[in-house]
C-alpha cells in the first residue's frame, strides 16, 4: 500500500510539472505570434517520461507573408540624398578635406616661404584627391589644379568621408575658361564684380532660368553674386567644394575685361565731365590703379573722358589723356599688381604673432586694403605703416579677409561740404602729392618724405609751423574727438609698444592722406584704417 501511495504521489507530481510547463509555453506562443509567426504544438513528436522530466512540446514556426512598409516622401528623399553622397565620395580614390577655420594655399612647390608659388587656394572643407603623402606636405589634385598643401590643415581617410557627408551641396562647376561674377542677374558691364575660372565650384543658393545666385562667401565686390550658367558656362550638380585658381599673373590680367590704368599721380573721378566745381568729385584714381572701361565720351570743350567702374565707385568719369588702355594698360598692370588683404570684418584684431596667443596691438576696419608682406596658412602679415620692428598679423579665418592679387582700385572720396575755404585749400594741396615716394627722414613733397615730414611741409606752405616728429606733433594744437574732425586735422597712431609713430591728415569724407610707407608712398586711407590714439586740431578757425 505504501508503495502504491508513493507511485501515485510521483504521478501527481508529474502532472503538476506538466501543467506548469504548459502554462509557461503559452506566453512563449504569444511572443512568436507577435513576431508574425504561427505556432503549432505537436504532442506526438516528444514523449517524455513523466517520472524523470517534464513534458515539453516541439514548436514549429510557419512563416507568413507581410507587406513591406510604405516610406514617406521625406524618407525617400533622405535615402536618395544618402545615395548621392555615396556616389560623390566614391569618385575620390583617396579623399582628403581641408579642416581649418580659413583656407589653405595650394602651391606649385612645397615651400611656405615663397608667395610666388601660390597657384590656388582651398577653402575650409574643400575636397581633394590625395596623390602622395610627403609628411608635412600633401601632393594633391583639386579643381583641375595639381600642387602641394600643408598636411597639418587636412584630414583624410574615414574622418574625411565623415565630414564630407555634411559638406555636400548643389554647386555650379565652371566649365569654360572664365565666367563673370555679377552683382545682379543681368548682363551689364557695370555689374561685373569678379571672375570665376574653369574648374572652380560655387555653392548655389537658388536659380532663376539661366542665372544662379551663389554663396557670397569668399567673394569680393558684392554680397549678391550671380553667374550665368547658359552656353556651357557651368554645370550645376550635387558635389563637394574644391580648389579655386590663384595664378597671380593670370589674375592681374583678367581682373578687368576692358582695363584702363591711371598713368599720373592721381586723377579726380567725377560724376560728370565738368571740372568747374569740386562738388562733382566722387573719388580718387591713383597712379597704377585699374578700372573697368565702360565707355568713351567727348565733353563740351572737346576733351575726351573715360567712363569707368572701379572699387566702391559705381560709375565715374576720368580724363582720358592721363590713362592707359589696351596693351599698354596690360603691361602696366603686370608691373603694378600687388597682393593685398581686404578686410571684411569690423574691427579685426592685429596681433604681434601669427597666432591667437599673439598680443593684440591695434585693429583694422572693414573695406580697407593693406599690402601683404608675407602670407602664411591661416594668417597674413600686412604693411601697417609702422616701424620695421612691428609685426602686424591678421587672421584669414572665417572669411574676415579676402586676399586679392591685381591692381588697386579707385577710392571713394568727396570734398567735405562743411569745410571752410582755408581748410579745403590745405587738403587740396596735400592731395596733389598722392603717389609720390616715401623717404624716411624726408620733407620733400615731390622727392620723398616720411609721415611727419609730409604734414609738416603741407602746413608750412600755409604758414602753420609744427614740430618735426609725430611724437611732438601730437602735443600741438587742441585735442578733439573723432566726431568733431574737420579737414586739415591731424590723426596719430601708435606702434605695438604704444608709442606714437605715425600721423596723417584728415581730408573729409572719412578719409585721410598720409605718407604711408616705403611700399605705399603717399596715399589715401580710411581715417581709422588702424586704431587712432590722438586727434589734434592745429589749424583752428583760420579762414584764409
């Protein structure tokens, strides 16, 4: 009896175990059903011993056919975008990208100390084909140009591919030798702001027929740049940015379509051909400066005048007899062309070293162009009319500076209407000597003078006598604020140590004339081309 009782007890325990596992199988079946399958329990396939192991059931999954999910238009567009990115990246066998705040020079020779070997530039995130890794230098091909760039400003491999995906955009790729960049979507000689060259790429913001409105980044002369894409000028497609041409000799010759060059000290640019009044003067055209020749007209007195467009002057008239055109103008352009840095930011810091760790010793202002002494990747050293010991470096990052090689252009200038006759006579006399040489220690307005010798000699001509050195001149007369300046007032500037070392004469309209430097000679600058430290009125209320 006892044995039978134990047997029943074991069988009951077995049933109990079987019940437990059946209960556990139920949620498993639900999980499989949620995953899209059908579960079939086959009791005949497994026959366990209820005394030694629990009853389990074989599970057979039968697949069912389900419809593919439908993608939205946005999802399809995203997939197409990724496909385009993959295609563009695949076009590069060994992709590299510039990764810096500014741009990197492309050079014909792996030498950063020679500005003449610059043949192009790659802006931040521009792509290139890496041909050979030479350590500090990469030999690359980009934008149809082949040359060397500093490797420390670049990324390659997977990192380049990763960055490239975010830099893709619709771009106009120039397919003819030269295409005009215009300030408006119309073909007009007066709205040409620059040149785009074969192989260069420009991001397209919008299109309207044959016109593409392109990004104004890294473009000088207009904030609304357009190019005409008809007649095979350009191909618009999804791609990365690449190198832009910087061949200096070519840039000097193609800066203007129909070039005219000033061949005298300076010319007044006027709003009409009349010379009977000073009030129609709208600019100064200095010797060696260039302009676009728009038209040739004959004045009432029979004299010939050129209608020009140059610099910030929309349109003006200059006496033709003092200008060169055609072959002579091109020859002079090659002689006079220089590399300049045009400032595109307000109050840009000038540092003693080409680094953000360098000490800030002054600031330069938007619109002013400065001769370039040396060019480094990410920085340029500019001629700031200070002592030879002073170094003046400005950053080219973030589009703050545009480097251009070619002729200087006409400067916007109008005689000050508020000036009395005496003060106007003083500045008119001073401007006669624009273009003459700078000579340290000199006082000759014709043969050469330095900055303090220039203002001293100009004022002496009118019976006003001041000290010889700018340090002592800054103590003459009465100190005034910039909003009270009148033509003839003197503006003083300091070197990197804070010592006054330069002076110029205010001529009105926001400009001053000064004996700038050995490179520049006597020139017109904006009055705040660098931060002034003192302004002095040495004329007073004289009227004659």
